[in-house]
């Protein structure tokens, strides 16, 4: 059976030619344009949307269709071309746009593409507004304009340069340059290669590139997780580099390989960035989602700080950061948010903060990881429809009757030995089960229970 098109707080995502077509993108653009026009009060000019895309071959087609939908409702578009998702968020604010959009399927394979929407603050719409846009699209509540009032399209090629300058402003470039780090950079032929290379070279790094050209023909599975990064690990070992960085196609996530050629795990990206920020701002606040390692809580406590937990989704994390004036935030998938640059996950921010930590302390990545410590974390995912996911959640709750429960996003169970979070994905027809413990044996015990439950429910 064909997969259904996914429309959620994270935008739209689907399979090109199966459930995502040019007319789909045009209608979605028109729904977003209508939404923006109704919020727009300046009758002297039209609202504008900054539009960028990752390097997927289908991106050109989707961008053109989405643009047509926007313009048909009287919204201007500023075409940023191929650039990272965080760069689009920055340009929305820099150009004073009323909205933004990114044609991307993030870490999904090449057969996928999608459309991520941003408001004028550079953040994805919160659920009530995202649901308004979704309903407009599904119910075709669209207000088209006549020929004279149609929107126009212009181009802007400054996204990469402005992004890099914003990131440079949060670190000490001179100190990092003194260290002359050698960095292996794997950008998976996505959008982030040119921006990341420019940043690293400006910081005085010798960059050894892998898959930097934004062709959209991904040289590996695009999700930057350990099993997909063996070539990067080997390259770090071969070259004697100080660190390896791996981006996903839209460059909002970062994975790190240490100087020994070991992939340290995407959870450490936020932990290392938090370690730097809390060292700069003791007593500060951080925000992270319910599925993120408790390493960040330990780091915050060490510096007299606190961590605010949110549902999964960068919009939730970013909103909490704004409300509580957090010094750092993000998600355990390698996504780091620093409000000094923008309220959106940013792989360049993560690179800069990690290099700054190395430069400030003179320590290697491996030493910094040892300083933070280690938890046992297991991430499982299963194909499951909504009814199966609900059944899984109920049975997992029953299997751990003494746990403290948080139901803001699926079900998060706090246990004496760790925690479990089970939820449906916003971007794929799957259920994710993540758990973390202090010991391998506790992790094994939880895994056995969960796998037994999944076997029974999913058959």
C-alpha cells in the first residue's frame, strides 16, 4: 500500500511521484500564501517569503511549483537558491520577510522531498497555526488574486555569507585560528558543504572535504548516524585529523567523529555545545526535548544551570528558549540552537562551539567526551500506524507501572534506572522508542521488555 503524504508541525514530506507532486506543492504554497495574507495588515505592499532548498534533484521542480502557489495568492518570493535550512531562517529575519520555506526532506533518502514552513521569526509555526495551514490545504480554503495583484519573484545570493558571519560572531575566531585544526567535513552532497567549508576555512582550519558539492546525489545514507559514517571515520584516521564533521542534506544536524576516528554519537553534539555555553554563562538555562540525553542536565547542574524539557520538534525547543532566555538548546539528533544566531537548529553553530571548546581548553574531542561521561542510549524505530503506536504506548506504560509519566509528546517514562520515550514520528510513518540508562545491563533489561511488546503488537 502506498504511503500517505505526511503533513505535520514539521511541514510536508512525501515520496516524489507517489504522493508528492507539483500540484501538491502549488496548493500548499497557495494555502501558506493565503494564511500569510490574512495575517498581513500593511496594504501598501505585499507580504514576502524567503525560499531556499537543499540540493535534491526534485527540489527545483518543487520550488517552482510552491513559488507559483505563493504568487497566485499575492505573496512575493525571494529565491535564495540552494542553501541550508538555518540560512533560510536567518534570511527571513534579515530581509524582514513575513515567512519562509525550505524545500527539503532533511535526513530522508533521495526519493523523498518536502516543504518546511517558517514564520517571520524564523521558527516553524506552532501547532495551532500549523494546523490552520494544514486545514487550508486539505479543504482548499485558498484566496487567489487577479493578474495585477500576483506576487513576484526576485533572487538573493547572500544567504551563505550572512549565515557564516552570524556564526563567526559567537566565537573567538582568532583563538581558534591559532590551533590550526585539521577537519574532515562530510556534507553528503547536500546544501551545507559550501557554507560549512567557508566557515571552517575562515576559522583557520585545514578542510579535507568529502561529498562537499551540492549535487543532491547522496554518497551515503543521508542521516548522520554512526552506521552511515564509516567512510568519514576512516578518513579521519588516515589523515590524522583533529575532528570529523558530518552534516545532513539541509545542514541543520551535525555528527562528530573524534581524533581516533570514532563516531561519538549524535547525542554528544548538543552536550559539547552546552558544555561550552555553560562554561561561558554559568547559571544559565538550556532547553531540550524529551528524547534528548540527560547528559545536558548533568552539564547544566555542574555550572549551576537548569534544563527545560519540551515535546520533540525544534519549534517547541525554540519557543521554550525564547520564553526562558536560554543560552543553548536543541535536540539529541545532532541539532543545536543558539539564539544569538537564530532560533533554528544549525550545524555551523555546533561546529563553531565545539571548536571553541577545544581551543579554550586545549583538549581533544575524545578528552572532552570523557569529561562529560557516558550513558547507555538505545534508539529503535518500527513501521507502525497510529492504532499500533497507541497500543505500543499503552503496553509499555503497563510494563513499567511505577514510572513517572509525561504525556506531552507520546509517552515519556521516568524510571529509577533511566527513562523511556515512545512517540510517533512527525516526518515518517513510524514509531520511535528511545531509552537511556546508566548501565548496559539496565538498557538490556528494558530492551528485552520493549522488543517483546513490539513483537506482540506489530506481529
